[in-house]
């Protein structure tokens, strides 16, 4: 990932309210398209211009060829607010984040966790994040639904990791139960991505709990009952199960690893 600074200059008299609304609208549009990462953006006003530092999957994430219709509209709205299109300044590579995968993938995984800010679409070869703007828009011109699903999954993950309230069990049910709303939405997104990219795309089904290690090793796919989905060796040191029919990957319960 890379850190870039965007600078917005006014070309005529405007107001802080107009500037704030138009700049935030652009940042939300870029986020919904996967061009910038994270949830909160600190916008500073200094020396007559607005500045914001952003985390991006690639150095060229803001190229116009990647813009969604919403991003293009948001850029037009900047002009109406008397603000020039942003100038960019490359700050450097973020040493605490992962490198994006930009090669053609042979298979993909929908995978995230509460500590990740990168794309939830991962390469099946390396588990590196694939920038969302490099695949066709999933719904309504961008990837807003994908980002929303990721945010919901991460919220559940944070609750269950904290293990401090009864909400932990509701969160775990959403993450581990193939009948849950979170699974259904994510699995449908997975299918949509596979249809659009023509690349086999799998959903990561989180697993925790269970009776003992032996029962874990012999458990069947929870969606179709396939008893032959256990892999001879773990994939990417993480996935012990893979159901080709259901397009699901999973792990041996973390309680026994």
C-alpha cells in the first residue's frame, strides 16, 4: 500500500461547508470504488488549501481509467464548489500494510479480518489483496456493497475477539453459520465477482469451537454436506478445507490449532 497526499485549492470564493461537503463526497466515492482504503479521513486546512493523506492499494490508484461514475460526478461537484481537481503528492510506501496483487489470478478468495484495511478480495495464490477497482463494478457502478459487507464482517470479528459481552455469540453466529445474513450477503457477492471476472472465487467461512480435533478433521462442508473437502495440506498455511461445489474455504477450529 502507498500513502498519497491530496491537495485541494479554491479558484474562487467558497465556504468551508461547501468545500467540506464536496471533498468528503469525493473521498467517499473513492472509498466505495476501492481506490482509497480506511474509514476516516482527516482533512486539514492550511495556507489556503485543503490537504488529506490517504492510503491507496497502488501508486496509480487515482488514474482516471479506474474512476467509477460516482467518482466522476464527485469531481464535477468539486468544480461547482469552486475547488480545483486535487493535486497529488506521493509520500511513500506504507511499511505496515500488504502489497497488492495485480497479476491475473487463477482463483480468488473473499477474506478479511478486523485488523485489515485492504481489499477483501484476495489472490488464491498468495492471499495478497486485489484492488477492487481492477475488477468490474459489482453493483451500481462501484463496490460499495463489498465495502459494506467487509465493514460488517470486521465489526463481528472485533466483537468476538474482544470476548467481553454476550454480543460475541451473535457475532460468531454471523461469521460461522452458512445460514446467517452475513454469510448469505458475502456468498452472493462472491458469486457476483466470479460471474463478472470469470475467475473461481471462494468465500472464507470462519471456524471456531467444536468438540475435539478428531471431529474437526472429519467434519463435512456445512453447506452441502461434502465429506471429502479436507485438503491434504493447508492452503496458504490457513485453509484446511475447500469445497469446490460451494466455493467455500475454511479452517480447522482455532480452538485446536
